[in-house]
């Protein structure tokens, strides 16, 4: 495993929470995160007892999968047509910004479905 180094802006807050999968493990790894003010939340491995935050993982995963499906379906994220790394990044970030703006607008106008882009699909 490679050594993880947080950037300066990551450590400006007094405490951060990092959510990872069960493969982010190890006493040294968790100790290093803790020294940098980062709490690791991850599911327990087969040989471990339940860890803090375990009740959050199922609903959080459902939210993440729902957002990923929105990116793929409504925003055509898999067909971005970027030809260079910079082009891919720009096109993906453009779609994320569009979805964020739509969620904000739908929330501000009291819409029942926040991630819907149907009103903007002209």
C-alpha cells in the first residue's frame, strides 16, 4: 500500500471523516489518518467486530448509486467525448456542476424530486 499524504487544505479543518470500503484497513494506516485528524469510517471485515458508523453504509451506498445512475442516464457521463485528460475532466465537471445547480434550483423552488433534470431538457 502506498503512503497516504493529505494536502494542506484537507487538514485545515479540525476533524475530517473519510469514508472508505473494507479494503482500507491496517493499524498503521488508521493511526496515520488519526494523527492527521482524520477519522476513517469503513465496513467491518469478516474477522472484525462491527465498527462505528456501520448503520450509515447501506443508506449512503443507495444515495451514491442513485447519483451515479443519474450521471450515467440523464447526464451521459459515460459518453463524455473528452479526448484528453483535461477534456475529460472539464466535461465531467461540467456535468457535475449542472446536476448540482439543478438540485439547488429544484430544492429552492420546492420540487418533490431534487435530481430531476426533465424541466431543463429542451
